[in-house]
C-alpha cells in the first residue's frame, strides 16, 4: 500500500524541476505561470461544454490543478515559505469557508489526505456550484498581481502566506467540486514530473527486445554512413551499413529543398534512446517473427507509419518554428509536443518510455541532423548499451 503523500514530500520532488532557481524575476514569472494554469482550467472547462472532446471535465481539471499546484508550491518557496506553512494556512481558510471549528493538529508533516478530509464537507456545506468556485479562484488569483511589487520583485502584501493559503484552499474547493482529491491530483502531477524530467539519474526503460532471439534484436552497436550524391542535378542520400546500401536512396520529396533526405537519423536516435524503431527493424530485417503478435502489432506496417509520421511532423515543426531546435536545451523542449508524441504511440510498446527519453531522442537526433547538414553527410554511430548516438565526419566527400 502506498504511503500517504505529505506536502513536504511533494515540495521536495517538485523543487527538483524548478527552472527558475537563478531567475531574478522568478516570482513574477511564476505568478504568470500560476495565472496561466488557472486561466487554462477555465478555458478548458468552457471548451468542454462547447465542444465534444474525449476528456471529461474531471480529467481536464486534474491536470490543470496539478500544474497550478506546482506553480503555487514553487512560488511560495521563492517567497520564503515552505509548502507545509501554506497548507496550514489553507486549512485555516477552509475552516472559515466551511464554518468548521478549528481543530488543533500536531507538528507532524501535513498530509494531502488531511486537507481532502476537510474538503469532504464541501458537498454538504457549500452551496456554490463549480462555476462559482472557478470564478472565486480566478478572483483570488487576480489579487496576486494586485499586490505584486515590481520594484522588489516580491508579493507586496504584509502576509503573503495567508494569500497563498487562500489560493491553495480554493484549488482544493474546485478539485472537490469535480469529485477529485488533492492527494490524487498531487500524485498524478508527480508522475507527470517524473516522466517529463529525468530526476535523480532515473534509469532508462529496459530494452524491449532484451528477451528475444539474437537475430531478432536491434544491433546494440553499429554505424551508418550517410552519403549525399548528386546525379544530373538531383541530390539524394544513400545509407550504408558495413559498406552495404541499406534501404532506398532518399530525396527531400518536396519542391523546396530542406534536407529531409537525412531524416533517417531520427530513427537511429529512437533506437539509441528509446530502444525502438519499427522502421530500422524493417530495414535491417530484424522483425520479431518468433512472436506473431509482436511481429504484426509492434513491428508491422502501422507501427512503421506511426514512427514515420512522428519523425515527419516533428521535422516540419522544428524546420518552420525552431530552426531545427538549435537553441533548445535538454529540459526545455515544449511539453505539448512531447505529450502529443506520447498520444500518437499509445498502445505501442514505446508508450512505456517516459517523456524525458523522447526528449533526448528528439534533441540528439536533431543535433546529429544539423551536423549531417553542415558536412553534407557523415557517419552516425549508435550504441544502445550506453544509450548514445554520435557523429563523425566521413573521409569521403560528397559524390
């Protein structure tokens, strides 16, 4: 049975993903972030009511409130308070709101379940509906800016911990109106954090083909040479493994050249960092035919199409908006992009990989792609044992 989650435990893990630690405008930026999450919650609920979408109100609320919880705990810490203090203030605010007599508690770590227990009164004692509670949350959030002192970069109220406590209390009230528990929301948010960022040198997911026959395993260590050729004014790329051509020659398949002909490097990056690539399995004749179900469903045509679709979609996004991710550092790749990729591979074995592995695969793939662009080819080395992909220049030039 999982131990009850305390506010201190949540703050300890959440603080490991604080990218504002050295930011002189941290409090202001975190305030913007908190506002954005609350606004996102209101917008998502409005959209749910207006359109037919797959998520329920509760599912939308769970993620948005979880993100707001992260911003609130981080904002409080940058303001000099630990989350335990804010939780105590939240309980006091809820007791006032619910007209519950204040009960003396010990100095032990405050649990989310204690706040959830107090919120159990919500359905009996509070007449407000969810819409009213959302408006109240937005109002209290707006008050955060009203007392922000730009000259000092701090919350200007004499007792900011009380305001943080009110915000926490209203997050709890909104959660309860959706039938959610704060402990459940906090746990889900920590799961999201652990997937998005590699905390405490977390291990890679085990290789998917570890228990298969040797001739069905992806090569653990190999090199592919990318050779760009020009034939009668048309450029294309061939790839060689052990000096033998692999696959068909590739062109950009686009009127305006964009070097997409080097895109197989992305599949190699998936091999290195995810231990997955139906496309490379197909090219190297390494499908797991000893298991018909895996052969059809994990290594088959649909999986290949999904992988090609992901590579093409991210390539177009990176080309048009991000200059092939040249300025994107690890930990900074857009979360929405990673989340969409994870949705696209739902039901395939690779959906077990955390998002941080996908980020490594994507960013390292584009790093090698940019070198292939610069040198018009080269040798790409994949090492699945060390989870690395590297580049070196080829001795030959463009032919």
